[in-house]
């Protein structure tokens, strides 16, 4: 009912009386007041004026299940959006839910992570009220060897989503870091549960620096936020909805037609290609990234002309 009330308030530019709200929703005026109070507790600015009624005022940045779902037009991803004030990590939370049988497409969002995870055991700073900390549950019919391509699909979706929403020009550093002006704005961590020959589920964790104003000395030269780029506060719910919309579109293409269906879009947004790189692995080497193959792997030409297929490991791009 809270969701229906919010939708109703969003329809009106001016005031709507408690009586009219009650009539349209089929509840008493006392119930209307209870739901108004609940929405205010969620962070919505609702003005009440005697003899006029209620009016939804502009809110800087409200993040909730309702706010995300109102902006969605998807069928699978985001059908269920679960919001938590604080979790250790959204990936951990969603993985536990997946083991209990939660449906594909479920999204977990948190206002804060106490133990946000980056790649290779790194900590992902996830302070309250600043970023979008989100995980998505997918159950593709693929082998474990193919699961790494989901990470590329997710990276493409984040890049396209924030570019379309904000009119900016982010790019993908292979395989899935989102970069703006040489700095990282989003990291993606994909984890899976699998048998020998099939994937049970994949949890795609997405962490976007949205409204961070200042980074620590340790991070300020390598990290950036959407707020810093756009010079204004950004609604995290809109960022979430934009990413989810693109993820469903690209995920459907991938599951129905394979990686080739999204490969051209990925290459167009990949800033690693045609750049000098260093592949950091057991035997590190320098080279030039020349292509993405049909499996989503990076082809690097070494300084001696030898071409190497990179399917894992860290790739450093000069200038990024």
C-alpha cells in the first residue's frame, strides 16, 4: 500500500487531499496518515497543508525498494528488489538467499556494507548514503567455463546505463572496471555456485561511487564518483534502475544468442583496446591490447610480436 501511495503522490504536481487518497486507495484517512508517516521515515519529503492535503516535494536521494521498482520496466531482473540499511556485503546476503531458493532476477541493495568485497580479497569502501551497493542473482544455463562472460555483460550494462542516464562518457577497462577520466567509478565482483558441468547460480555484485564528495588520500588519484563528474547530487535509485534495465537487455541477448550478441557493443565501450597494457600474472609482460575474442578474452600482442590470449589476471592500462 505504501508503494501505491507513493505512485499516487508522484502523479500529482500539486496537493491531493487525504480523503481523495483514501478513496482512490480504498483505505481510511487514518491509514493514509500512517502510510504518509512511513514514507517520511523512508526519507521522502511530503508536505501537509490544512484544507489542501499532501504534496510530494523533491527529494535529493532516496534509496529504497519502492523507489527503484517505480523506475523499472523489466520482466525478470528486479522483479524482486530487497533493500537493507546495512549488510556485510550484498553478495554474501544474496548468495545465502540463493541457497534458500530465491528466484532468478532478485536484486539486493544496501545503503551500507560493513565488509564490501573487491577482487582478490580487497576491501571495497561502502559508506552509508554515498554509493550504490547492489547484487543481482542470475541462473544462466551455461558451463562454469563460460561464467566469466557474465562479468563482461555486467560491465557493459553498467557503462551503458550510467552513460544514458547522465549523459557522460564512461568506459570499460577489461574485463569489468568502469572508468571515467582515468579513474575508477565502479567495480564488479562476480561469484558463482557450480557443479562440474553446470552453473547453479551467479551473483553479480556492483559497487558504484555515486555521491562521494571526497576520497581519502589513498584513493583520490584512482577513484571518482558520479557526483564529482556531473557536479551535482545523483539519485542512486535512478542509477540502479538504469543499470538493471540494461542488464536485462544484455543478459537476454547473451543467454539467447551468446556473447557475440553483445561483443560489438562491449568493444565500442572498452578503453583497453588499442592501448599499451601490462598483464600482471605469474609471468607479467607488457604489450598492446588488440582485440576481444569471441569468448570475451583479451588478445594482447607482446613487444616481440607474439599474440597472447588473456583470460584472467590483472591488466593495467597505461594512463588509467
